[in-house]
C-alpha cells in the first residue's frame, strides 16, 4: 500500500516543526514512517508526568496525527499500548509510555 503525496508532505512539515523545536535535524517522523512501511511495525514512546511537557511528548503527538492521516489513506494500523514497569523512571517522577504501531503487509 502506498502513502499519498499529501501525507508525505505532512510528515515533512511535522519533521520541520520538531527539528526547529529540538535545534537539530533528526527527522524522527520520516524515520518512523520508513520503519512502519519497511518492517511493518514501529514503537513510539514518550515520557509522561514529569512536571512539564517533555520533548518526546511533542513527537508522540505529531506521530499520532500522522497515523490518523495514514488511516485516512486506507492503511489499517493496529495500536498496541506497551506497559512499562517504571513508575518513577525519571528524576522528576515521570514515567515512560509507548505504543507499537503495526500494519498488515
């Protein structure tokens, strides 16, 4: 299944926004999309409840928007939340969450 040109442009725009926020060119959304399409699955994680919004949370939110666009393009994507046993994994008391996104090839 192919990804529409409009969705690819949306991924690039999300990467541009995140790269400006981070201060370097990571292009995480394009990398996530490549892993999803190439290998059939990608795990996206973020840090929660650490007193302020962590940079990983911005990336997870952007990825969720991209997944919505991919579903609109006709891809059937399953989301499997991962339970991490790290209630206080950060210095500020936050914890790590992630979701495995997979497609049926």
